[in-house]
């Protein structure tokens, strides 16, 4: 039988998932969710990530990652830019749209977690 704090935690997780659906273009996909988290971590830590690093950093098939990666580019969530010193290297970063929505999501998520 669950203790009361387990139930509260599980309810908070469910609420957090509903926030994900409201804000982020994950389409019920852990691959899309992982991409968003990885890009957010690199954005907030002011780190660069290459397209190659992005694909290698996730435990999913490159075909599945490419599907969401392409969708995110097409829908204006991420953008590609070249390295100034080496034009062969391409970086990926969130767009302003992505950053604004992620900021709103994290603000609501923080309120939800602190409330519980």
C-alpha cells in the first residue's frame, strides 16, 4: 500500500506531465522530450553542442532522433549555425521561441513542485 507521500509525489509527476503536454512539442515521445532536455541543459549552461554530439548523446536510434530534430527545425524550435573557425562543424541551439516557452514551463513546474 502506498504511503501518503508516495501518492503526493505520483500526483505531482502526473501534473508535471500535463504541463509538458501544454507547453512542449513532445507529442508523447520520450525522444522529443530527451532532445528538449538536452538542448535546454546546454542552453542554460551556455555550452555549445554540435549536431553530431546531439545525436550521439541520446540513447535512441539516429532515425528516430532525426525525425524530431527535423520537426523542431521546421517548426522553429531549434536552429543550426556554423562554427566560425571551422565551417564543417555545425552547432544546434534553441530559438528564442524555444527559450521563452521553456522559461514559462520551468516557472510553472517550479510552482507545482514547491506546492507539493
